[in-house]
């Protein structure tokens, strides 16, 4: 069993680290504010006012949403890196990332997240 507190502040590739642990058949208990990390879990506990508020089982629809969120995260990370290097960014920058052209329906997202 591995206990991890806010891995998003550790300065590492958090998705790769967590996927690596789960591939090794480790039980991972994670405290996070990152919705992408929470969606990696089979189950997640939502805390409120210092106590357990709700227990969720991650649905297949949420797994699909996670794939879209991961693509968005790659795009944001790429653009941040380009800006840090002093480059000018544009929509053309993202073409090299093989960005998939998809549209999210706002009602579908709200239903998925509830």
C-alpha cells in the first residue's frame, strides 16, 4: 500500500508515477485537489467539512472524459513550455500534438461531473 499526499506539488510527472504504481498492483491511497488524478482511481472519496461526504465509483463515461482532459492537459503543458522558452504561440502550435477535433456538450459534462 502506498499513501500519497498531494502528489501534484511534488514536481514530478504525477500521471506517469500513479500509472506506474497501479501497474505494479499497488494499492494507492491519494489525497489530491486534481480532478484528473481523482478520475484515475476506481473509487474516490469526497471530503467536506473535515469528514467523508460522498463515495464515488468511477464510471466508464468518466474514464472517457479523463482521456479528453489528459489531451487538454498536454496542450496546456506544451503551450506553457513554449511561452517559458520565449516563443510566440498560436493554434498552429498544437497541430504537432495530433490534437483531436472534438466538441464537448456542456450538458453532457455537467451530467458526468454530478
